[in-house]
């Protein structure tokens, strides 16, 4: 029995389904079942509710749509194609052409297996690793609320938008989703709507195997408004659910939609066989019969694109035009505010953003780099209105609070502040930061360095998406002291340096902290990581040693001998002053030593070969690296004759000043290693 | 006004509090507030409910107590001391002596800043990183239920125990706790009780800043029984709550206890100032007055230890004696079952455990290492009854299902199976595995390699606690193909090799898979990681090339030239066959080449210097490493002249066979690199 396609609604919905089936079949890999199930859910949202102008896909006032269940990527590619979404480059080209869909999951097609934000205009965020998309959507909703409450003025309701995220069982089972939902409920983000595809199917079989939560009750406990839609094919119920979201003004909304995976497929609907593999030609033919679909493969009836143009397109254009009129009036009435907001959205740093960058006096007692870091962060952030962020309940320790007038706090009843309180939820914090960054901001987040492990999946996505999120990790070594091995990072520097497209800074004194923040702010295509100490670091005498501006090149000669050195010492962070002491001892002993400060290995590697050779001449085999972590990421500079002074295993619980000698990280050990390396 | 200490209960509770205050003050660091608040909660549990014999702290039938909020470590040290818990070494020494407490947080004191399972008998698991303890407790509860349902027989109710975990806001905010609670609720683990310290205080201030969940409703949604205790000092309410847990037979229980942090401290109670810093001498004196405490620092009235001996001690001894009687009867009636259970608890592998270890025929088409891995896992697990585990909803892909008769599934209504279904909850899966391992089992867990990031904090704890958890990660490189960069690990091998005390195996063909599992099973003091392919790998001709038993040494010469080689090729996993091809080409070109297979860098590093030198002679500077990941962990073997063939950045979405040439990972590139390295 076939379902009639008499209505344009059904025709358009089935166009999404058939494009998805055809593309997965052509690729001979992919996930057809969820696009087939959710086509009416997404169709209803896009055609009747989403404020989105396909001709201006980067319009700042647009509603956001996130496909958190990224494996269902053909759903969004189909939507973008049918809705006629244009490329953001102003070329008037479609963001997703039918040829791109035909090459789904092939080399050089923008239609990758999972949607990639940097490949396709209209893909608001890269999704695939489960739980990330919904958590990103919380960041986007916070950005929308921040703009609405910080920049709107009475009579000028310009800013603010809604954020929709479509998610699966898998998304909701991930802990990061629960963290993100808890924050969203706490903050009463009423502009946020998650749509949960309740299909009862996972890869191992029925959700009964491992998932029997009462999702509605759980989300009510998290402070959400919950609406149920009993049938994913009932457009009336779907419209009512979206209306209910829009009418809810004090909490986020979860719409639970009962769906049938691979709906319409005669033998594969409602089976996990339809989750992650093509249906096969025979099943596709039979399914198209059920749909009453008579077109050839990859054929899109023009009625369907016309229909999207008349619904989404016309509504979006009207909304955008209206927004632009409102913004013009706003700009006239509030030129300073408008200028600031436009500056943020430009994605560029304001002129003179670094005018107040502190320099620090020589100070043998010194200052913890978390403390100088907090000072530098404040000096920059007060000139850079796009900077906002916070900590996973460790602000008094990480020193990342913005303390200047007007910074404010982002609270449940006031969304206009730049200081965010993420609670003890590192993973959601980082994923939210990705969402903030995708919304045009320069977010920073902070926790103890050892807990970078908790947010690693989101950090990897910052790197893949080339997002300049700033991660501030303090308490960066055995210098943590008494809290012991679970709180003492040892492998984390190497483990993070292994990730492509990340810049990790571990400044050696307060002036390197200042310069590291400067260099990090200038990186716009990758995340940066500040690795800072709990304990005091001497502020070096920069008359005697080279200027900290060398930080901009990642590594630089801090102190040198005359002629060719017999040994090169390399150090970062809290070990830099140990290396200075060792350098002085070696020099006093008549050894020709050079000292290289290497606050950012990745920046150093970006320098030209000549500079790198000038800092680390390949003719010098005597080398020592000093870092209170494991050796792995230093081997590249050590060669077979180099020596390493650092950690070999986990730390211990004791006062920090006892731990460094206990683990053999002292100036004397560096001297010893240097002599051994020279001897070869 | 002072609180009377007339009752022995109050005296004992105050002994916990004062020991905690004194120790933190002496250390001048630590967390006094929570032990002070929760002393009555823990006291009530230990004195009236916990089945635990202080003289036999490793008794298999004991109830487990987990302090998930590990920063409150003085609570458990005080309890262990007051309860007279003995060391497990049979020495009749106290596990925690008063002198240990006096040296709290000092070098060589077992009383570390956070409780470490390997330092102190009675600390069931290392805690500190938030959320881990509660998730571990789910694994312990699963172990208890497994024993109860698999080994008990009608009329012989021997096995099974209860598991209690004390946790904080911070624990419950972490995503891993939500994942673990969801599994526990799903599986109806009625032997599990979490006690939530609802103190309304976090480091940044009041929980209102970031945490306003209705925790009770959320947990009801997760399928838990919830009991509220309105006052942590009301022992009657606490006893009733524990009774309510014990009476609940179809779900886990959450007891929500409203407490006052640093209860009794005149100026610091109910402030976040009391969370993570000593109270100061003056406040301690004033607090002791409130408690009516007249003893000197660190003095423990003998009435309190007597009281624990008469409550916990007597009850525990009776329970253990009764258990031993029951077990003797069981052993007589069911000798095979008893033998199997004792074998598990011995922590040793059964004799002939590896009798059925498969060997694989030469096969140029070959087999994916995930598939041979599944076969090997089954061959071992059927002889090793302590092996149980499963996947984060990817068993059909990771091939880790135990398929032999009697393996069974661990389901909501049947806890006797060895196949576990963790759902899409990687982090809880790994943390649960730690709990299973701490309960005497050899758990394995599996997911895609890229998602190892999601469980990294728990894996680090396996390494710190020296737990032989087996992590099976499949889909280990760009060989994943069409799923694209978010699903393609590139940095993960190096990032995991950076963690101390972990053995990472990446076998190059099916016979190395077999030998890798064998080697991993023999490691009992660290986690092992199997890194396996999605795609087929040729099974090498082991007549022509060296035997795969070399895997036991981590790295071995697979093929060699005569005399000293000009170049050494090193490879792992899917790149081993590329390296074989390159070796053959080089040899045909007259180049003297050696090929080293390096399935486990860490095992290789454990070999003596002579063996290592024999495999990688330091005189040979021509070296090439081949691995479809980043270079970092190979630099140690490459020196300045070595070359690397592998990944430089993230992957791409396309069929796997196109991606290897696209990223330059081919035999020809290896040949090219070898010649370049020889040229120097």
C-alpha cells in the first residue's frame, strides 16, 4: 500500500527521504534510516518555524539548526539542497549541489560522511561524535541570549534568536549531553529547543538493552519544558510542539518525537539494520513505491524547491529585511553599542586591543603564572568585547574571572554577563565554548590541567573546526603538590601536543605569559591552550636575558655563549628558571651552553627553517630538555644524544617544593644531564 | 553554646570531625568541611549497616564503601583508623595509624591528599577526579550482582553484597555520573546506594551559581529510588534511609542528605571558605568548643574505637564467619562452581588459559584485526571466567561479543551474563570496568579508537591504580574511511603512549593479534589497549618472516638483511604489510634493509638494553617509521636522520583505499623515505 504524495508537504518530505536513500546507496556507506524517519520533523521545522534566509545563510539574526546526530548527515545535505541555501562566499552558488550529493562520502565532496562546518555553508557545527552537537547548541543559545540581553534596548528589540538541535538516543546517553542540559536548564535558556528522535533502536539492537530512562522526567528534573509527539509523521502535532517551544519563556524545551527508523521501508523499517548501512537497491525500489515516488534517482521535483522558497525562503527574507531595518534604527540610536556588536561579528580584534598588555618587573620571588595569566586576560578582555568565558567551578583557583566594570556574570536571571559559571562540567564547558565561537565570540574556558582529559573530545573538535577557543589550564604539574597523582598532570603536555592544529603555550615567567596571550589572540584558525602554574615563578631579568617578545616565534634563545655551544638547554614553564640556574652553573664551570625558552613548540615549528636552525643548530648534539612532564614530545629535539630531565611516571602527594627534588627535577640534575650529553 | 557529647555516638562522630580538622591543619592543606559535615552520615552507615570485618578487609563478601568525593579524604582515613581496619598483608597492623594521619599529605604517608587504593587497605578505589568514584561503584555493584546471580544456588545464598558511594555536587554534575546512574537504573542494581551530600556549596560559591537541578526528579527519571534526609545530623532519619535502601529490591537508591559544610565551625560553617583550606587554629579551637571536645590534637578517645569494634566490628565478624560457613557448605555441594569462583578471586590466570589461542594461516587477503581480535578474545575468555565486558553500543562493529555457550548477557532482569551492554556511554563504561577490576575481575571494554578520548580520565585511573583492564579500540586510523575526520584517530596512539603504566598493542596481522592478547593477559599491573583495524590486513607468511611470538618482547626483527643494515624500517598495525612491501622493494633494489615490527612500544622498552640494541643498533642512523598516525611517539627511535611516513593532520571522508595514497602512506613512500634517510 502506498502513501499518497498528493500534498506538496508529503512530496517535499519524500524528496528528503529519497535523496538520502539514493546518496547512501551510491556511496555504498552511510546512515539512511534516520533521515527517512526525521524528514517530516525537519521539514516542519524548516518550512514553518525556522527564521533563516537561504540567500543570506550567515545573517547574524538567523535561527540556528544543529544536526547533533551527525551520522544522519544526508538529512541536512538534503535540506540545504532543497531549501536552496547559498554559499556564504556571495557566489550565488548552492551550498550543496546535486552533484555534491551524488558524491556523498567521496574524496573532495563537501558532503562528508559527517557534516563538517568548514566544508558546507549551513552546517552550523561539525557533528558526529555523539553529544557534541547538543552541547554546542547550548553555547549558541547562550550567545543568542547574551546578545539579546546585552545589546537590545527598550524599543529596539533587534538581537536574539532561537536554536534547534536534533538529537538521537546516542546523543542523550553521552554524559556531555546531560551536563549541557543541566546548564541550559539552570540558565533558563528559553531560546533553546532540542528535538529527540525516540526511535528505540541502537546499533546493538533495541534500546531496551541499555537505555530505559524516563527521558521526560529526567529533563523535567533538569528544569526543561517537555513536549511529546507520538508520531513523527503527524505534522499537526509537530507544529503544535514547535509552537509550544516558542510560547515557553522561562526554560529550554525538549520535544520527544516517537519515530520509526527507515520509515516506509517494507522490510527494514524499525530495525537496526537500517541504521548504518545502505538499504540495497531492491529495498529502495520497494520503499519508493510505498512513498508513491516515481522519479528517477537523485531527481528533485521543482515543486519541492519552490515550496521551500515560498515557505522558509519568503519568511526568512522578510525576517532578515525586518531585522536590517531594526538594526539601522538601533545603530542610529545607539551607535556605540552597534559599533561594538559589529566589531564582535567582524571576527577581528579591535585596534589597540593589546594596548594594556602588562609587562612585569624582574622579581626573584615572582608570581604564579595563573596569577599573571589572570591579570593579562583581564587587560586584553576589557578591550576585546568578544571575549567571554569562565571556569568549571574553579575560578578562585584558575584566576580567570573578568573583574573590570561591566564584565558581569551570565546568570539564570541575567544573561548579559561575560563571566560564565559552568559548574563542575568540563566537557560541556568546552563544547559550549565551541558553540560560542561558532556564534562569533572568542570564548575562554578554564580548569585544572589534569582535567583537560575530561574535555578532550570537545577540544579535538575545536581543532578540527579551526575554532580559536582559548583553553586556560592551571595547576600544570607536580607543582600542584599535596593533591597527589590524580591531580598532577604528567602526560598532558605531550598528549595535547599530539593533536593537530592546536597551539599549546607554557610560558616560563610573567612576561612570557603576557606574550603568550598576545600570540594566542592573534591565532584565529586554531584553539590555543595556556598551561599555567599554581606555584610562583621568578620573573626573569630581561636586561640580562633576551626579551620575552621571542615568545611570538614559539622558541627563542634566552641566553647564549659565544661561538658554537657545546650544549643547548631547552625548557618551558616552571622549569625555565631551573634551566636558567643550570645555564649559569654550566657557564661558571666553563661549559659553552645555550638556553632556549620554548613556550610554544607548535609556533616554533611554524617558523622558517633558517630561524629554527639558528635557534637549534643541527651541528650541536649536546642537548637537554627540562619539563615537569613526560619526555615524548621532546624527542624530536633531543636526538639520540640528548637527555631529558622530567617525569617518568605519576606524581605523589606532598608539598610541591619537596616533589621536584624527589623526582629529580633540579638545576643540578640539568647540569649533570648537560655534561652527560656533551660526553655523548 | 556547646553540643553535648554525652552519647557515644556523638563522641565518635566528633572524633571523625576533629581528626579531620587536625590533620588538615597540620598539613596546612586539604578539605576539612566535608568530613565535618558527613561524619554522622558515614558513622551511621559504618556502625549500623555496613557488612565489613575490620580484621579481614579483603573478605570477598564485604559491602563496599566508596568515597567518591575524594577531596574529603580525611573522612575515610578517620573512619579506617577509628574502625581499626587492618592492613591486608596479614601483619595485624592498622591500615591507617595515627602517625599516618599526622603526616597527612606528606611524602611517603599513605594518607595522600586524595585516597589511593594502592596505598591504603580499605580504600576500595582511588578517588579525586570527580564522578569517577560513583561510576566505579556501579562496576562494583555489577560484580556483586554477577556473583549473586551466577554463583548462588537454591538453598545456598552465599554471594552478593551491597555497595555504598558517598558523593558531592561535583560528582553529580560530571557527565560520567549521569551515564553511570543511567546504566545502574536501567540494570536495576538494587545493591547500589549513592549518598549525595547536598550542601549547596561549590568552590565558586553557592550551587545557585551553576546547579539548580531537581536531583530527586532526575534520578527518578533514571529509574532510581530516592530518599531524602533533611538533616545530616539526624541519625534516626539516616538509619531509616539506609533501611529504605536495603528494603528496595528493584532499583538502586539515592539518599539525598541536606548537610552543612564544616558543621559546627562558628564562622566558617556553610561557607565555601571551609571547602578547600584549613580552618585555622582559632576556628578549630572554637569549633571543638561547640562540639564539647576537650581532648588534645590527634587524640582519639578509646571509647570511640571500642564503640566501632562493638558495632561494625562485631557485626562484620559475625557476617564473615556466617559467610565462611555458608561457603564451605556451598563448596561441598557445588565444587566446580566454588572452584571457578575461587579461581577468579585468586587474581591468577587458570592453567592452560591460552590452550586455544588461535594461530592463523598465511592469507594475502587477510582479515581485519577487529575480526581476528574477536576470535582471539573468545578463545581466551572461554577459559578465563574472570573475563567479562562489552561495548559502548558498538559490539557488531568491534566484534567483542562473547559467543561461546554460557557467556550470556548482563541484562536488567538477569545479572548472570558476561556480555555487558554499556550503551553509548564510553566514559562510564571505562569507569565501571575499573570497578569490576577492583572487584577481582578482568574486564574488557570496547569502542571506536577515536572515542578513547571520551573515556580518557577513567583510563588514566586504570593506569594509576595498576588495574589490568583491557581496552579494545577498533577502527583505528583513516582506514575508517567514509566516516571522516571526526571518526578517524590520528593523534591517539601518541596521546595514549604518553600515559605512564599503559601497554598499547597495535598488532600487524592476525598472528600478532593472537600474541598481543596473550601478552596483554599476562600483564597484571597495568591496563592494556588493543588497537585494531576496521579493514582487512594480510596474514603474513611466518615461514618467510619471523614468528609472531616476538610480539612478547614488544618489538622484534621481522625480516633482515645480512650484515649491518643501511636502514631499519619500523611499523605497526595496518602499516606493517606496507612496510613488508617496502622492505621487499628495497631488498630487490640492493638496499640492505631490516624490518622491525613494533606491536607494543611499551613492552619493547621494558626489554633489557642488549635486546633493544640488537633490534635497533645505535650505529644505524637510516631509519623509517610507518604508522597511520602522527609522528610524535616515533621520534625516540628516529633520531635526526630518521624519516616518518604517516599523518600530519586530520583525515578526510572517502573510501579507505583512496585515503592511504591521498595522505602519502604507501610502500613507495616508505621506499623513498628509506633512501632519503640512508642519504642522510
